[in-house]
C-alpha cells in the first residue's frame, strides 16, 4: 500500500471545483501540504519553476477555461490552458 502524499500541488484551486476540493483533501490527507502557487500555466518556464519549487508528490490540475462561451472568445488560449497546461 502506498503512503499518502505529503505535498499536493493544485492548479485552479480558487475555481469552482478547487474551492470544493481543498476542504475534502484537507480532511482526507491531514498531514499533507496543499500547495496552490500562482503562476502562468501557459508559460512553460514559469510553470516548470513553480512545480520545481513546490516539489509536489501529487498534482491535481483543475485550472481550465471551462465554459464554451469563454473558450470561444479565445480558442488558442483555451487550448493552451486546457490541453497544454
């Protein structure tokens, strides 16, 4: 059996799902650090640096452009965030 993660990085922690997931994770993994750094997910150097600094054992990627209407406003950005991020 694997040991529970001690460092969990969460992107999109302030979004709809993130706001609900954080308390659940805190209860499920009371000894874990829930890491929610702010960085530009579309900037690979910035994202790599943030992940390297956080040194997570687990990553939950929730950052997204989640509505079709918002994605239609900037399709390229939606692809960069939702797929490549």
